[in-house]
C-alpha cells in the first residue's frame, strides 16, 4: 500500500536526448496539479540542433556519477521529496536516486539496468555496443538516423523516426554509458524502499521488456511496493510515440492511487 503526498515531479531524461524530450509530459502533469521540473544533464542544456552542430567540449568528461550528483544537488533545493520519473538511462538514474533516498516514489520507463542485472538480449547488444565500443575511447558518440530508427524509432515509419531525430537527438558522452557497468550503478535490491513502478515497451530494442522485467523482479523486500507494467506494441520512444498519453495516464493513476 502506498500513500503519496508529494505534488512535485522531476522528469529525468536519458541518453541521446535532453530535457526537451519531456515538454509534453511536463504540460500533462502540470495540468493535473503538479509542479514539474525537467533538469538537463551536465553539458546537455540547449536546443538539440545546436548541440549537434556545436558540441560542448566538456561533454566527454560527463559520467554517470556526474549525472546522479547533478540531480541530487537539484533535488536538495526543493521544498519536498519529489516523485521521480525517468526514461532509459534516466530510469537507472531514478533507481539510484531512490536507493539514495531522494524520492517519494520512482517510475522507471524502459530503464537501463543497474549493475548486476545482466542483459542477454541480442537487440540490447546490437543497440549499445556501438556506444560502449572500447576502441572509441572518450570520443563523443553521435547517433545516426539509421541507428536511432533501430534503437528508438523501430515502431515508427522511417520518415517519422527521422523527424523525431531532428527534433530531439543530441550527441552523447560515452562515459555515462560506461558508468552503468561500474560499481556506482549498483542498487540494494533487499532493503525497504519507497514505491517503485517499472514500465516496459513490448517492442523496445535498446532496453527490452524482458530486461526491464528482470530488473523489477530483482527487488526482494516484501514490505515495499514494486509494480510492473508492459505496454504492448511500444518501442523505446514510448514517451513520445502515438498514444504516449496512455502511458502518462497510467503513471498518474498509479501515483494518485
């Protein structure tokens, strides 16, 4: 059983996009009476088109610890513990923040797995190896439209996926992705925790639904709320593709009930 009193939501973006990707969700939850924040990860602030043509020279230095600490610093300025909602790498970030006691509840949408949840799905490795390629060092990862269509937009026609790319995609730090493979990305699955909701897209390639379900099933505390929901036919662009409002509404109902 859960009773959530917070009226503050922090939306946490993932890799390859920035906080612009949450604009519609911010409007959705503000209309429900919440105060909503969409902080950007370090070196991810600005218009995606500009970020692709003028890459921040500090981007390659940003790692997963920096992402989490940036959000801790922001959350600590708020008047109440927020409800945290994260997508993809943002989902793992929310898991870590919840493990650190920084949220009243956490929602992980197509979240990346913490250290200890081993991905064996082929589509995960096909999607991610090019990002964590050890031969690329600390270079910036620049997504291509074909890569994006397979990883994010596989449920969309290619032309529509390309439009989404132009609107939202940003260059990325490989160090953030590498950080998910290190000990800081661990969470304690056994200890008591605030309510958690895992959401998976059935057709997700980069963070497959089966991987999300193993993440959910790893939690072992019988006195804590941990829920799972899979949306059929949805890909990794679940928060922006057609009928995204169904996902947002499901989360809203979970929060208020």
